[in-house]
C-alpha cells in the first residue's frame, strides 16, 4: 500500500468515526453518556477511542463543570491506531493498546465507556470481565453498540430483500473472521454474567436512509449509507465473498 492510499484510508475511517460520534450524540439528545456517574469522576477510560473525539469532549466537560473543584479528573483513551490529535485538553491522554489484551492499569476507574465496537471484539465476555475488575466499587460502565441487521418499525422492510441479504452476508463475514458483529442485544447478558449490578438498557433506533423527518434522526444518513458500503465491501472480500455487486444491492426502496 502506498503512502497516499494509506493516508486516504485513515482519513475515510476517521471521518466515519467522527460522523458516528455526531449521530449518537444527537440521538442521545446531546448527552455524551447516560450513566449517573455523579459529580466527582476522577478517572475515566474510553475503550477503543478511535479519533478520541468522545474523550476530548468529555475532558472539556470536566474542565467546564468540575475544573475548579476537581482539577485532577482525567480521561484516558486507548486504541490500536494512534490517529488521535496532539493538541488536546490537559486532562486527556491517549495510549496505543489492544483492549483484548490483559489490562495492566495500576488504579481502577470511576467510569469506563465504550461504543460501536461491533465487529472489532472477538471475546466480549472477557472484555467486560476486565471492565468489572478495573471499575472501582460504586463506579459505572457504559457500552453503546449495535444490532447490525436492518429492520423497520412499521413493517415496510421485507425479509429476503437485497438489503436484508446484504446485511446477513456482512454479519456472517464478520463471524467467519472471529468477531462479534451484533453485540448490542447481548450486552445486558454479558454485564450480568460479569456480576455488574444496577444494569439499565435503552434501545434507540438509528435510521439508515433519508426518510426521517426529524433533523436529529436524519443527520449524516447519506454519508453513513456510503460508509456502510465501503466497510461491508472490505469485510465481504476478507471473508471470501465475491462482492463486485455490493453497491447495487442497496436500493432506495429497501431503505424506506
């Protein structure tokens, strides 16, 4: 891979991650988190931080609301790729690390956060067990993730249509690669198995397509559709599918 192609790929992935940040932020009414973490979170860990945008926004909130009272509050983001910016608030730091390896932190965290790790984690039970081990008593964890297969709230989505077949191929492709493609519906069970208590689950539909009337629901949808195509093509090729027709499978009709 030449340098230009590699840089282009990183830019596309960074743009996709930042777009999803904006989508989830609007879908959650502008809230970076839902857990009642209290007014004195000293140590916060962002798993698979990506571009670091959530960690940076969280660090700014700590400075804005808690800076005078709790100047030692810190946010740490980790990721396999060092694509985070260097000009960041003083209370945020990033490290290159694989969250599926053994965690070696010397202290526990008040809040551990992770989102859209679908397709990136092979052993979710172990990941959540480690989160339990490194969450202080009384602390919180929050996982936000997806059910990758599409559906409709009003019965318009036909099982077996082109889009349905495509998403099932992507799901099967990720499973062949050893990753869990649909962690969202399983998170509650994994948290129970890890001995977490006070477990709350909230399911929020995320639209695909340009049909939503609400601006909050519509944000980024045309670009997100494009990223679905780009990402799924790579997954299907890696899993051994011939996917030269991938882009023709997703019709406007299927997305309504």
